[in-house]
C-alpha cells in the first residue's frame, strides 16, 4: 500500500517504477572510462610522490612558507605548530590533486554509473531484510505506543480518505486489519470500490461503517464469498489495476526511456480492445490470455469488472473454481445453459444478433442488403412466435419455421388468430410470400441452424419451461464467466456460437444502464469469428467502458476485406514471434513510418606523392593488410518503417512480442519489443 506508483506512459508497470535517467548524448564506453580513471590515478600518485620526496624541489611548498612565520622553522621555534600547519597543507595539496586528476579521469562519472547504484542496491536489500521487518513489528506491537508513525493523512495504511470522509471508526478497524496482515490486495481494492459508491451516495455511510466494524477486511464481499483466487501466475497490482506481462527489451529498437521498464496491461488499455496474432505455441494463451484473465477475475472479486472467457473446451485458461458461471455447451453435466437470444425481448434485436451469428461470415451477408434480408426473415418469424407463445422458439422449432414446414406455420397462425395478433399475422403472411424466392435467406439460415440442432445440443438453448439460461445482460454485475465451445467434432457450430457470443456482448454492454464496471470479452482463437458488424460493435465498446481481447493464429483466419479494418478497429496490437511476412506486412502498414538518422560511410584510398609518405603507407599496409583510406560520414534524416514485415517475421526472439498501445483517452505508445519471460 505504501509503494509509490508514479504516473507513467501507457503500458508501464507503475508499481515501484523508477523513470530511466535522461540519455547521455556522448556516453563514454565503460572500458575507456575505467582505463582513463586508472591512468589519471597513477599520474596523480606519481606527482604526489615526486613532490613529497623532493624530486620537484620546494616550489610546491611556497604557499606553506608564505603563510607561516619564519620563526617556526628556526632553531628553537614552535616546531609543533609548524608540523600542524604542514599536515594541513599536505591534506589540502592532496585534495587539490584529487580534484584535478579526478576531473581528468572522470571519477564522478564512475561513481554515478557503478558505485552509487551498487550502494543503493545494498541499502535497499538491508532495508528489505532488516529495517522494514523491524519497523513492521514495531507498528504492529500495541505496547509500542510511542513509536513514531507516518501522519494518517500521508500513510495509505491508515485509510486517510475514510477519516476525511466521516468514517474514522471504519478507518481504524481497516488500519488494524492491514497492520495485522489480515487484509489482501483484493480486500483493499474491494473496500475502496465500496467507498467510492458511498461517496456518490452519502446515505450509505452508516451501513458501510457498520459492515466494516463487524466484518473488518471481509466487508463488502463478492457474492461468491471469495476473497482471492486459488492461485496466481503473474504479478498483479490492484491499486493501479495492472497485470505485469514482461519487460521492455533493452535494445536499440525500443525508445530509450522505455528500455528495461516493466510492461503491463490495464482496463485503460483493454478498453480500446486488443488483437494478438501469433502461431500456435508462441505464448498467446500462457503469456497473455491467462494473466489478463486472472487480473480481470481479481478485479471482479473487487467489484470493479466483469469478464467473459470464451475458448475451446480442451484449452481452458483457468479452472472452474476461478469462475462464477461455467457454461459447457454440448457437455451433459453443464450446470448452466446459454441464452440463444441474449436475454432480449425485442424480436428485431434478437433476429439481428442471431442472423449475424449464423451467416455473418458468409460473403452474401457482408453487404448491407444481405444482412438486412437475413435479419428481416428471422424477425418475421420470431416476432409472431413470441406474440403467440410469450417466448422465443427453441432451435428445433425455429428450424421448422425456417424450413417452411406447413404444420408449424399453420399452428403458429392459429395461435396468432386465437390471441388476436393481427399485426403479427401480417408479418407471418409476408414471410410466406417471400419464401421460395431466389433472394430468400431462410434456406441458408436453416442450413446453418441445423448445425445447432444436433443430438449433442439437445438439452441446450432452451426457451420454455423452468429454464433460466445465462444471458450476457447479467454483465451489469461483477461476474466471472467461462464459456467452453464444442471444438472437437462441432467446429462449425463452435464458430457460430463464438460469433453469437461476440455479437451479444457488443450489443449488451453498449445497452447497460450502469457502465461503472469494466466489461471484457476474452476470445481465445477468434478464427472465422470477425465480421463487418462485429467490427462496428467493437468500435462502440470504448465509450461503453468495455473491450475485447482477440487472439488469432494468423490474419488469414479473417476475411481479406476485413483484415485492415480489424487492425484499425482495435487500439492495442500484438505480433508474437513467428508471424508470417504476410501478417507482418499488415502490422507494418498500420504502425507506419518514422524519421530516423541514417549514416553513410564512404572510404576513399589515399594515394601519396611524397616518398616518405609512401614508405609509411607501405609499412601500414604490411602490418594491417589494408590500404590506407580516408573515411567520410554523411548524416541524413530518412523515413523508415518502425517494424518491417521481414523484421517481424525473422527478428523477433522466441517468447517475445511487438506491442503497440492506445488508451481510452487517446494516448499512444509506439511499437515496443517486449520480453514476455521476465
């Protein structure tokens, strides 16, 4: 809680961050600096020895002779006083030599570059091992009442915001819990979040104080009762809401001020959405998806976020106990079901989302006319069915209606007539008139819906009876949700469900009444999932305090006409080691160019006219094996790609990635080479 978190550029791990010192324009190499310091020390020692032993005469003693009485040096004089004066003069003369030769040898630079950091590390280690534990024991000892402690207004352990806000008793209880070690970072973040709600609604202050006094650090708990995750695989800072993923490589490709700094992600960056591209085994799941999912789950426990993780059933990034809701589609033992219509009661909205999921990846649906025809066809069936039965149709029922089954259509018309729904009956008549035409989308919709009408999914997507399937409209609450897709044996159905979840997420989070919670969808392997409508939905998420994290094996898994649009729709982009040159060309195009300083070196052979010079040149050629040349350097500014396609494909080391970032406020970070192992 006391560790400083200074303001920093986007993507910098702020926990204990120390900005890098300004770059020196003409930095002296370490070898030259050490050799120069040694030579200057030997020269100074030589001068001192020559002076002290009288080899240089008594000229260096003239100031001493000038400022001391002659009687001190005569027989019977004050020898003791002269000895003291001579000693002081020797010290001053030696200090003068140290200053002169120290400046010549740049001793101060050696101290700044090596000695001072070493002493700082030693002191930090001493403080960590002995001083800090001793101070902690003194603070936690009730008998040590006279032990000086920081002022309550300056020490975050004392919860100064609660004291100044009218809850001193709650602050005392929380401070005692912190000093006793009974408060975790999740507790701190959760109670801080609850205090923010109290500040916005002061009438909650008595209830908040009473809860804190009774429960201490366990106050305002998550509905699941969990106060932490069973395990963590990455460093997390819930005060700054960051998760550390690695370290910015200390190389020439990165800006000087970012080299060696920690790299982290936060909702401020994920709010612009993130796209990660890399081949299998490059670390997308282990180095990116899993840490980010952990961070968002921790923030959900603190009441700050809601997260939905979607992936294949065999590659789950976290175990079941980490989540509040686990939907295993196609698994008979799944405790939860998925709402096919996203919890909406509007037939037009449900039809648009379902049409996007069923045929959004087809070329016929990428045009505005094709998408409109598919949505209209579904709406002309969903609206009458809901008006007649008070619910949306199940998958088998909807498939029969799309196939144009006479029995199903006659039963629906009879139910509409019995309910007096004449307007919906006209909708059904219009649907029957359009059936069978060449531009009718029902046949294509029925063909795709048949992939979900399989025996493996017989118990799922229920709409009637006592079923209460999970809906993404529940993301107004701090939920941790995992949806396992049936990848094996039902690959096409899995893609339909992934598009369905993505479409429902973008629709539901944009319509939330309370947007204080950050909502994030993590879609591990978004192959054949990105559509034109999905890109428009992703662009709207930034203003809705939400974002998506998409991973791809290659950009070839996205339709060619949508690849550039996808890279432009997201604010954060990651290219992992091993991407192809075709994918690298797309990243190079979106990252653009920059002005760099180019040096052209030209060597020209020197032809001597003088005999002596020719002899010297001949000897140098025998010794070095090279002709005597003169070197000319031309410096100019040129515009080059930040990262070329070839560099992205062949120069990124394993377990590294090139990352560019954008915050929701519009701050940018240039492409950085990040080491994901550190």
